[in-house]
């Protein structure tokens, strides 16, 4: 345990030195007199001080220089990745200058390699089709915690693309409206336990809190026998065709911000989710899958 504590302390000391530009060392504790006792009590919670002859102003200036250097390195990494990822296609214009300034301001603090790659994809997407990513979506991505990012990653392989609305949704069930001749019967209902596909209810609440998912479940219009709905999951297209009348689909719908960020996470359909959909819908729907 002592070794692990020492390793943590060493790592913390290194992180502090990288950010401050100076190492911190333990204070030399002088003999305490009655007059010094107040000052000693004040320093009891801080036993370390910066090891340098430079004054506070010079130390502050150096820290600002280190921040600028790190931000420049972050931007250069993101823009280099963007050029690497950018395909040889014809652009539909150039990104709006104001959008580009906002992008730079937000992206320059992104030091994590995986997140840098996402920001590079945003720059590529906006360069190909200006207006693809809103500033609001950039701000959401910038403020996203690791827990929120994980929830988004778990959500992505469950999202089907509804082409006619240019939006994504997570299909999770349906119900059949009761017949007018059988009002006491509630009608058949089927729902998918999304946690079995890796997206639990706390994940869903998290995505709602950061405006990736709408807060309320949404229902489709009633599907009559023979009517269908198509959803695209990256390289697969699923067609759901109703076997009977008055079938209503239920789903979670992504917001505009969610739609934009989902485009960054192009992943195939979750295999477990695909099996759950097939099992839940097979009695009332015909499911056809085709490669795209």
C-alpha cells in the first residue's frame, strides 16, 4: 500500500510540475515561537512550496506560456488528424468564419487523443458540408464528462437512422391498440430491455440531462397492415412491416445535438440489440434486413 501511495504522489507531483512549470518541495519547518504560532497553524494544511528563485509574477507568466504551448499543440494535433481523415471530395462551401473561431476556442483545450480525433472529424464534416455541426453541439461535446461520453458511446450502436426525417432514434417497443369491439382488452405490448444491450436507465437519464435524447418517449402514428418503417444502422437497413392493424411503435428520439454528435460515432448495430429487436417484434411485424 505504501508503494502505491508513493506512486500516486509521484504522479501527482509530476502533473503539478507540468502545469506550474516548477517542482514543489516540502517546506522547511522552522522552530515555532509563540509569535509564529498563528502563521504555523495557517500553513499546517500546505506543507509544500514551489522550488524556484523566481517571483510570483514570473511564475504566473511561465504558467501562461505553458498553457499557450499546450493549446497550440492540441490544435496542431487536431488539424493534422483532420487533414489525415479528410477524403478527396468536393466541398459544398467553406466553414463560416465565426464557426471556425468558436471551434478553435473550444478545441484548443482538448488534450485527450480520442477526443482530439472526434474534434478532427467535426472539422472534416464541417469542411465538406458547412452547417453540419452547430456551435451548441460543440459546446456540449466540450463540457462532456467521461461518464456522459461513455453513455453516448453505448447509445450510438442502438440508433437507427430515419432517412425521411434525417434523424436518429432508439426503437424500444410497440403496442397494439385495443379493438373497439374489445375495449376491456388492453392490446398486446412488447418492450425491449435496453440494459441487456448495454444502455441502462441511468445512461438514458444522463443523455437526457445533456440534451442528447428528448426527455419523453415518442410514439409513431398507427401502422396499418402492410405499412412499414425503415431504419438504417450503418451498413444495414431494417424494414419493419406491420402484420396487422393499429400497431404503434415507441422509441427514444435524439435531439438535434444528439443527431449531430451521433454522426461522429459510426458504429454497426449492437448484435445483442438486433437479437432483442427481432425477438420482440417478430409476432406482429415482418423484419427484413439488407446490406447497404
